[in-house]
């Protein structure tokens, strides 16, 4: 993170030290130290004069926009208890309250980006845990209790946004986010992810259903994909479709587990690669929605890679990227893009009826 350029007053980080209070069993990858890492990056942002905004708890009615009320009640009933909801997903005594703040933080970030909190607001970045994109309408899974980015997108629609886009570059497919919105033409869901891999969804042929057909764009990439592969699929498919969709607000499910150091996946991205992806999305937001952008933290289980991912993407959206390396560092990544081309063949075949030639 650049420590010399003053941060833009239009950018706010929404977070709380409460996120450490969701406790997982020893050895679990989604551990409290992830929240401590987030707080370290948030403190550096604050020390530079950046805005930190406190979250609020989501209400049951707000959660019910994307989750079944019976499911919300089920998670509420875990308060004060340590339970295994599935082999990967658990609660501790404070997890329910922490999850409410996580979902609420994304709504606060959305309100900030829409200028509801401060007229200067344009970019809200929610540093939260547990992550959310695997949570289904009626099921916890993949470390996730409530689907944070889905709650935020639904909130944006209630605040007057007509069309929103969610781009998920976490290494795992966001099955919950896709399924929640797959019939809603107001929400474009785009995912780049390792495939086949957990949770088993995210094939290129999954394009949405009913009125939402064509508003799900999956880019399944073989393990080993690099910065060059990800940048290629963004340049050819993701960014052009986003521009044609023309969202009023853009969300990023910002997981950093496609980093080569992450223990849970097999991709070979670097922090520079995440910068490039985020830069492209920032530019789409500038062109399509007045710079309005919301980032929501998802996965990332190597703490060093998580810290670098959070810091570098925050610098991109805040316009404080380190200039010391010179413009050459910001040119496209080079190297073999065979994995990208294989993915693009499948994407073109699946999406041609909706988006034409890509």
C-alpha cells in the first residue's frame, strides 16, 4: 500500500474489530487471524487519513430479501452456541452477531457508494468475515453464513439502482450468489473461478434461468491459470459484457485465494494480477456508473497474500497505486494463455445467444 499519496475522500473502508469474534476450530482455514489481517490493513488506511466507517447489524427483513426467513431464524438460533452446520461451516457463540455485522457492513458500503452517507462517496470496501458467496438462500456452506454481497446488491435495488453487476474473482465459484439472482435480469453475475473445483458449480453453460437467462456469465478456468489467463478473459469477455450491461452500481466479490500462495486452490495469480483485474473493473465503474463501486471481501487463506490483496486493490480503487515501479508494471501480463483460450471457447458457445460475438 502506498504510504505517500493521500487517500481519496470518496473511498471508505467499512469494518469492525468484531469480525475476529467468529471463532473456528483449530486448523480451520477461515480463522480469526484473517480478521486481524484486515484490521492491520484498515489501520494503515486510517493512519494515512483514509475514511473508516463502522458497520451496523443487518435486520431480519433485510436478510430476507435474499434468504428464506426460516433460514435466517435457523442461524439466529445458533447464537451462544458452537455448532457444525456442515463439514466446512461452523458457528461459535458470537458468530450470529458477527455475521449480522458482516452483512450490514456491505449495506453500509453500498449506501456510501451511492452517496447516501456522504455526497462525496463513490467507493465502499467492506472488510468482513465470515465470507458470504457460497451461502444459499436456505443453506450455509463453504464457511459462509449469510450471503454478504447478495444482501448488498438487493439493498442497492431497494435504494433505486435499476441494474447492478457482481463480479466475483474469488477462486471458488459463488454458487449462492448465482442461485439467488439467476432469474433476475436486474442483476448480472460474473464469476471467474477454478473449475472443476469446490463447490462443483460454475460451468460455462450455467447462464441463468427464465427472465434471467443471459445474466449469469461463468468463466471456468483450469487449475494453474496465471495473471495472463485472468487478464485475457477479463479483456475479451468480462469487461465487454459489463459495459454492454451498463450497471448503475458495480460490486466485486474480492477473494484472494487465486493467489499462488493460497493453500486451498491451484491458481497462480499474484497481487499484480489482482491489481490489473480491479483496475479494469474500476474503469468500467467510472464509465458506466459514475465511479460507484462496492468491494466485499471473500476468501483468501494465506495471510500474507490476503494482506497484499487487500492493500493493493484498495490502492487501485483509491487511485493511490505505487508509481515507483513505473508504467511498465501496469502493462498486461505476458505468458501462455492456453487456459484462458479454452475457457473462452466454452464461454463464447454458451453466451452467443445473449451477447453475440465475444
